[in-house]
């Protein structure tokens, strides 16, 4: 009897390879989305835990938030226990020698590049002018090269469920959640390029956490000539401990505390409307950070 030889033809092999390629093209984005989802869950969980640590701190320290004279997180270390809780897997930024304090708590040697916190603290909506969980920043002693933002009594927080405590940031080294410091290390030219697709994880003073949609743009007075803000105008007031309190522009103090944001003294709850009016136009095509307008503009996408 003749023995039959069975083998794949070239056409059959090509068809199998094509099917595998199609399946890979379909599945790889799904795997990437799954990994991103896992990172998002980790970030949201971490920022919620940091928010709860602040609630415990406030209970132990006479119902006051902490003063800020350098990093915001060391006073919370007795409650956080590990610097790793401050990290978001989607933030890859590191910093070297001047972050030796991170090395002591963050598992890397002083002087090495240490991972930066993924989260910033709510000093207020406009840099260090106050209005959030601290008063306006100032030099307490003339001629001394340090400054401090005093904490506030928790009784000043009108709605703890609607006031930011911590949230996603690109800022360094101060980790200030203010809208004009939040994009310190972001060099992108789109809102969609922000991590988490511009949906930042935010912890609130009452301890809950949720994702908040943001948008970004150019502005003089912002770190890196950029700023970020909640996409919803009412949520801009979430930076405000008391929306009816006035946020004063710093004048006549040390130059390093004076910003050039094109917003003067203003009721905190009115800042969202001010941004819509004077910072809400779409940035012209081709604009770069060096040409950022004093009254800002929003990225087209």
C-alpha cells in the first residue's frame, strides 16, 4: 500500500499565522488595559489610605491639619508606616540627592534617584496662597531661608466630603496640589496625554476617594508654564476649605513666594468661573510653553 504524506501547505501556514497576528492585535490592547486598570486601582487605593491617615493625624493633633515647611508626608509617617503607600505605579518620576529624606523612608539610599510621591497635598487652588488645608505660605522669621504654610482648624472646612485632601500630581519637590503647580514635570501638549487619561485620583477630607476628570493647558504663572484644573467648573471649589473665604495674592513678601498668576484677590468659590472666563479659550495650534499667555488657554484635546 502507498503511504500517504500529510503536511500543511504554505497557504495553510500563512492563514494560521494571519489568525495568530489578528488575535494578538485584539488581545494585546486588552492586556494593556487590564494592566492600566490594575495600576489605577492601586493608585486609588493608596490615595484613599493617605487620606485616612490625615483624618487620624487631625484627631491626634487638636483638630488641625499639619503645617507645611518642607515635604507634607513626614508628619503622616506614623500612620502611613511606609513611603511606598505614597507611590502611584503610573508615576515614574524620580529625584536625586535633595530627596535624601525619601531615601530614609522610601527604600532607596540617600543621594540615589528615589521615586517621587504620586500624590500632592491640598495647600489651596493657587500655588501657596492658601485657601485649602493650609493658610497662605510665608517666611516666619525675617532673613531666615525657610518658609511655612500653617495648618488650619478642621472647623474651617465647610464640607469635608467636598474638599480635596490629596490627589494625583506631576509636582516636585513640594508636592502642592494647586492647579498651577500640578503639572511641574508634565511636558505634554494635550490633556489626553495626562496619566489615567486625565482622570485623577483624589482623596477628600472625609476619607473617601474617587476619580475626577481634569483638563490642562498653558498659562504664565504655572510651573512649566502649564496648569491643570477639574473639567467640571463646580469641582474647582473642591480645592477650597471655605468657598466664601478670600484667597489673597501675595505681595510685598519674599520673591520666592510671589507668583505671577493672572488672578488677583478672589473669593475661593469664584475661581472656577474666573478660569472659565479668562483661562478657558482653546490654545492656538502650534503654541508652545514659551508663548504661554498670561491668561491661560486649554489644550484642544
